[in-house]
C-alpha cells in the first residue's frame, strides 16, 4: 500500500521554522543563524532524499502534496541547490546590514518552491507561486536604494503576478467544469470526455502562465535585470525558480496534450525564444548578463520540448539546466580571471564556408547512424525526438566549426566526428533513461498530424539556419550592416525598453 505521508513533505516545514528564527534577527552578524540556515537547507535536502528512498521501498505517497518520481526528483533538485546556495550565502552575505533578513527570506522562498514542485493540486501550485513571487520581490529589493533594483523588481512583480492571476483563473475554470483541481484527476477526466470549451480556455491560460514564468519572448526583459540582487538570489532564480513554468506544464501534461493549439503555441513561442535568447547572448560582454540570456534561451528550448510532447526530456532538461546554471552563477566571479588566463595574443582564424559545411554535414550523417543503432536496440523513436536530436547536433556542429579554420582536414574530421558521436550517443542514452524514470507518469508524444509535421520541419530548419549563420558569423562580422545589427541585438531589440516605458521604469531610474 502507498504511504500516507512522504518524508519530503516535511522539508518545507523545516525551512519555514528556520526562516521564522532568522527573521527575528534581521540585522548583521546574527550569531549562529547563518549556520542554522545552511543546516536547515541540508535537512531539507536529506528529507527530500529520504522521500525518494521511501518511494522506492513503499511506492508513491499521497497527502497534502504528491510524492512520485517526478515531484521527488524536483524536490531533491531544489533541496540540493538550496543547500549549495545557502552555504555560499553564509560567507557571501557576512556582515551585510540586513544579513538575518536575507537568510530568512531565502529559506521562506525555498520552502515555497518545494511546495510548488510537490503540489498535486492547481490551488496549491497557485498559492505556492504567489508566495515565491512575494518573497523573491523582497530579495530583488535587498538593496532598495538602487534604481535598477527597483525597476527590475517592478517588472518581475508585474509579469510573475500576472501569471499568478492567470493560474487562478485557469483553476477556477477547471474546477467549475470538472469539479476538481487535482492534476491527476483532471488528466483522467479530460481523457474520458475531452476538455470542452472551459477546458480549452483553461489550457490556454496555463500555457500563458508558463510563458510568463519562464521569461519567454517578448516579456523576457525582467530576467536579464535581476543582477542588482545578491549573487545567491540570482543563482536561486536562474537555477530553480525560473523553472516554475516548466514544472507547471509537466504537472499538467495530461491536460495540455489534449489541446493541439496549446502544443503548437508552445513550439512556436518556445522555439523563437530559444533562438532569440541564444543570438542575443552572443552579443553580451558582461558574464552575468550573458548567463541571463542563456537562461532565456534554455527556457525557450524547454518550452519547445513540452510543445513537442517530449515530457520526460523536459524534466531532464530542468534538472540538468538547474545544476549547470547554479554552478555558473556561483562561480561567475572567477570568469574574468579564467578568460584572461586562457586568452592568447594574435589573430583569430576565421572558419571558411567549406569547413563549416563539412562539420554540419558530417555531424548530421553520424547522428543518423547513431539514431538507426538506438532504434534497432531500443525500438522506434518518435519524429519529435529525432527532430530534437537534430537540433542539438546543429549546436554541436556550430561549436566545433568555431575551431576548424586552421585545422588540417584529417584533424577537422576527427574533431567533428568525436563531438558528434558523443553528443548523439549521449542524447539517445539520456532520453532512454528519462523515459524509464518518468514516462509512466506522463503522456506519450502525440502522433504528428499535418500541423505537427509543419512545426517540426519549421523548428529543424530554423535552428539549423541560425546555427549555420552563427558559425559563419566571423566572415561577415565587420560589415557595416552587421555592426548595426549587433548593436540592436545587444539591446534585445529594445523590447525591454518598451516595457520600461509602459511601467514608468525609465522615470524611476532617472528619479533615483
């Protein structure tokens, strides 16, 4: 019989208790409270791990939250990142005027995120998301005298709480139509009788919530401006909180997949956001800003995965991106020294079109070979999975092509072959592992119809064209038209400035 209560459900309570103690001493050098905060985060991690062991031994847990393979993997991720960030913050925030308040707010936000990822009801998710937004806004205003911080916090609150309002409305529609807000029950009811008009409207709102909370184009600007907060806040936001939209989509997968329009919207919005974020990222000179644009691109790619129905891969993407981005932000302070240490004087060779085309062609051929091998060993792959793998290979070919200009043909071929084989094998191996772990709880990728095939083809061609253009960029980087385009891209095509003007953020900065 499944357990009535998972130990992972206790993790938010431990964090909230420590947060209450920390908020009672909000000033600098609050004694042992920083160590207590780190200890509470470690205890939350241990409880999440214990919940996972409990799942293996006793089966899924039921209660106020849910304890299944997906929710516990996400809880373990949040617990681990939370512990790392709080351990880092213990020294980073030492002596700050509001040190105790910082630890209290961080622990409270972590508790809310843990509730969100384990929630089995849309009502619980909406309440947890609201709590995350309220706590994170206060953390973004940790230095309230900085106009940039006030502007970023205002934009974050507008976008984030707009998503909260949409999620509440979607939940009301679903409860009215189906009598429940439980995500598993909703998936079953919709599979039996279809979503209906209210269900389709609610699904559209859930997709809107995901777009807002993942900083999708065009309301992405707030995510690139949160660097005025302390580094631990940036790490927690980019490694954990920004995944909320993806977590909501995965939890609602059984509902969303019954709306082809919603799936198509995710593919188009996610694909464009990924391409836009990756292109703008290459124009940034500041390390943290480049990392922020990288997050925009990665969230767009995750939305694309959800729109293609590759739900287990979306879960894997959340886990991998979170771990990478937490490390990237917490180690960003040494990036300048690292770059200076590896920079070599002298001209940089430019890859020729022939070398680039050889890299792309060889990468695709090897990918096709590995796809055939894995299909023979593990069974057929969906067209969506094959298309996503091709998109990843385009990225590998672009990266390899950057170092091909001064290589001999034999070395060129060897480097491309090695990277492409490793990427293709890794992709299909991780995909197989993700399906074993999480596919029993998620719907299978839909059989593509005409619209799906058109979107798949559009995605593959778009990512291939952009990767090829980026690889050939050094050939036309110094053209006057390109220089102007680079300036526009470096400013994100000024979409963020339009949002600033709409909310009065520019006046706020001037008055500061």
